[in-house]
C-alpha cells in the first residue's frame, strides 16, 4: 500500500516538473519573440506620399542591416499622431518637429539622438513670406495696417509654421491667438506647402513657413520664388530631431547614430532636405522648450 502511494506521489511530482519545464520554455520563447520584434519608427511627412514611400523603403533597408533586425517605418498624417504613438509605446523611434519633440519629451521621455544638416548646418529659420506684388519689405511694414491683412500659419503644432512666428506677432502686439488678433483674418493651413501656395496664389497676404521646406519647394518647382519674398526671419532653430523611446539601450542608440551618419542615399537625404545627418541631444532644443513654456504648451 505504501509503495503504491509513493509511486503515485512520484509520478505526480514528475508531471509537475515537466509542466513547469514546458511553461518555462514557452516563457523564454515568448521573451525571445518580443526581443526579436521589429524596431518601429514613426515619421511626419516631409515630402509627397510617393517620394516619402520610396525614401522610407531605402531607410528601412539600411537600418535593418545596421541593427540586424527588422525595421518598419510608418508615415503619420500629422505631428500629434507621432507624439501619441511614442507616448503609448507604439513606436521605438520618431522623426519629430522641434516643438512636437519637446512635447513628446515632456510626455514620454523621448530622447533626441539625431538631426539633419542643411548645407552643413543643423539649423533652420521661421520665415514670414508675402507675394512680390505686395509693397511690404519688412514685418513692420506688413503690420502698419494689420486690419487689412489676411495671415496664414501652418500646422498648429509646427515650430516654424506656428509657435515661433506667433510669439513674434504677440511681441509686436497684433496677435494673441486665433480668436484674439488685429488681423482681418487668421487661418491655419495645416502644412508648409499649403501656406506657400496660399501666399503665392494671393489667397492670403502673408504666411509663416519653415525656411528649409521653403527652399525644398522652390528646388522641386512646387512654388515660384520669383513670386514670393521673405520679409521676416527668426533666429536659428535647431533642426528636426529623430528621437528614441526613453527605454532604448545605448548600444542601439550608437548603432542608429552610426547608421544615419553614414547615409549617402540621395532619395533619403532629399526626402528630408538634408545634406547629411548628425548627432543631437535634448539640450539642443532648450530654446524651443522655453518658447513652449511661454505659450503654455507645456508646463514646468
């Protein structure tokens, strides 16, 4: 009787050990599956859909080889979509505008690691442009009679298309927000190219735009610089950052920085109006952070 009892207990123990072993193996396999999942990147559109798709295919190939794992890149329709994707851990890396990076850093701890060079410099400007048929040659002349001016910003989350020029106009006493201003009208076009075309087609009198994108649009023949002139230019702004999730390890960060620094593919460079890529840090965007604090976009 005792022997049978011992045998039953022994068999039960063996079954329990086997089950634990299988569970452990499944757990390890699950963990390996998570670690081998794709490295995901979200970007805001910098060119037309077809041009971006081709460039992102090339970038995926380069980064997949450098990281030795699958890389997927998704182009988001607007600035806020990329911020939320990073905030909810849906992406590992993102290409932000400077303002949206500052917001993402505050919300989720995103870390800037790379930016682009334009003609060898990591800077750009906010422009206010007008049609060449208009008599104004400076922002002061434009604002001499603001009640006669129809003004256009780009996306509300844009650094150069909204944040920086709105602060300038506030300092000049003609603008507080979309509902409180001295202009005849204020509109948000949603994008830099839409602003440029609105000014060129004389649908508005003046508009704010990213200087690098303005130059890209001219070079691509999408706008005619002979019909446009710049009447205001901001101080230097640090270029758009590529930022990683706060949990990204240092080895991966170094691999990404090396991969971007080595990029010579013209399709990729042209998609971002870049002459090359270089490293960036959170400190590079301190002036944008201060502007965002001033406007109440983020809080201390």
